[in-house]
């Protein structure tokens, strides 16, 4: 029984850690696309706000919110 619990919690820990690791990759993608973008200043401002909100959510441990915000920023960038 102990082994089963240890294995279960290990998988939980590993999966949450790997999930949290996707946020920095998304941040890099957004930053790269922002630097290449030729969108209007207003649209870029809105995208940068999404990006900053996504980074804050990541730093606060809200990784699902962070991923949603960063994916929306990527979608808006095209």
C-alpha cells in the first residue's frame, strides 16, 4: 500500500512540474512573435497586457490561467 501511494504522489508531482514548465516556453514564443509583429500599437498593447497577465499568473502558481492567457496572446498575434 505504501508503494502505491508513493508512486501515485510521485506521478502527481512530476505531472504538475512538467505542466508548470510549459508557461516559460509560451512566454518565449509570445515574446518572439511580438518582436516580429507588424500589428498596430493598440493591438500590440493588448497582447502585451495578456502576456504580462500570463507571466503574473505563472508566478502566482496559476498555470492553467497562465496557459490560457498566453495561448490567447499567441492566437491574437496570428
